[in-house]
């Protein structure tokens, strides 16, 4: 707002006042047509930002049959999609968080939101689309781990590094991180990257987790298709830093919080999840 005052070359602009007082000053001293122009420019910039923000998920969503709103609403009621994941997808798409239950829940959604759910859960193919695979796994995870309060997909760690999904508990502390191996290579480097990302999460939240739970734990769920899951299990078993229970304990020295990682590997086939035991 101060930038607008400078452009209008206003004198005696109050700089240390409450936001509302500055707005009142602008309304008295700037012609309404000028204010409207600034408002339109601001809205255009915000729209561009929002489109860029959600472009990634739009491009990833697979195409499907012709959209019929009523059909999708009926079919979604038969499909179990957790409210936590619906809320996360709504935020990703810039949609308002839906309210209500059953028909009311879905009927209150925009066509864009319904189309996304249709393409991901009703007509998506987990064997052909990476985003569908990750969403199906995320949905299963939320139902499986009851302590999850909210979940963030493509969670940024640093730079371009991202976690497939990071789930938080009621205290806003990270509880589970999930990685989705849709069809990529399985190598020691893959496992090391997962460990590195988990360690960075504990670098940020470890003290708070330990304060509540006495120890700093993060549970790692690895979802993979077919034999890829068995390959991951072999890697974990062959890692000398991981014990026979799938746990890694990282000692960090005197007065520092030790880190604990717990690995869980799931083979996903045709929407069915099979946990591999250590």
C-alpha cells in the first residue's frame, strides 16, 4: 500500500499506523478510479500466481471420459476417499475446503474439483499413471494410520528435493513420510536419498518430537509396484545400519537428540496393499 502512495506522490503518508488507518488515508486522498485500477492489477497478478501454483497438478491428472457432474457425484459416494486427502487436493487446486457429508459434500464442489477426483479415483489407472498411484497410496495410508491429522503431498525438503507425502499428527508434528516408487529404478542411492530426506525432517522437528514422545521418530512408508517392493526390502535388509526390525538408530553425540527411523515396505497391486515383513 505504501508503494501505491508513492506512485500517487502523496504527502504526509503515515508509515507507522495500523493497516486500516492507512487504508482510510488512501481512500480520502486517492481518486476511486485510480484505486480500482490498482485493485485490478493486483488481482491479475494474484490470478497468474494461482494458475502457476496449480499448473503442475493439473498437468499430471490423467484425461478420462466426458465429465457428467451427476454421474461423478453418485460414483464418488461409493468410493472411500478420506476427507484429509480431499482437503489436501482442494488446497493444491486453490479450491475452498468442502463441507458437509455424502451428496452435500460432493455437490458443494466445483466442476474442477469433481473432475480431478473423477480422473484420480474413479477412472485413473495406478499401473499407468504415477499421480494416480501416489494418491491411491496416500488415501490408503490415511485410513491405515489413525493418528494422521493432515497430510501434505510433494512436501519440499530443500532445493528441488521433495517427499512424496508427509503426514502430521494432532500436534502438527511429522509422523509418517511416504515415498512412492511408481516404476523407477531401485538402488542403494534411492534408499540413501530417502534416509537423507527423513534426517532433514528430523533436523527441523526432532527436538519437538522428542519433547512430546521422549524420542525423535519418523516412520517411513515405501510403496512400490510388484517386484520393486521386494527389491526395496532387500536393500533395507542388506543395509548394516538398519536392524532386523527395519529400524535405524542414528546417534548424534552428547546433548543432541538421537534420530530413529522405522521402515515399512508395501507392495501395491491392483489397489491391494501387501506389507512385506522383515
